[in-house]
């Protein structure tokens, strides 16, 4: 990914008990500047657990994103690795 060029991340969070549309998930970026991760925002799940999020990386080199859900009384906390476009 190029530094200071916007990217769009998309993916699906899966759960044995589906998460309702509108459920917020946290997006964390891992890169050379933040090897332990930096929360870069939240996204809301759409139909069937789909999400999309835009970010502008600030460091050169490898970049990873994690999308997490904290869980609730009915759902365990799943995680997904989004693809980038």
C-alpha cells in the first residue's frame, strides 16, 4: 500500500449467531509507525456482517488491518482480516 494514498478495506465478520446490521466494529492498523497497533476508526456492519472502511496509511512498508468486535451477552468476540482495494 502506498503512503498517504487512501485505501478502502472491506470484509465480512462471521458469527454462528449473526450480528445485526449497524453493529459497530473497531478497525486497527499495524505498521512501522504503530507496530502494536493504532485504532483508526470504527465501521458499522451491514447485511450478513459486511463492512467497509477507508483509511490513509502514514508509514511505508507492510501494513495490516484487524477488524474486531468486543462481543456482547449473545455474541463472542470474532475478528476478521479485511481485503484492500
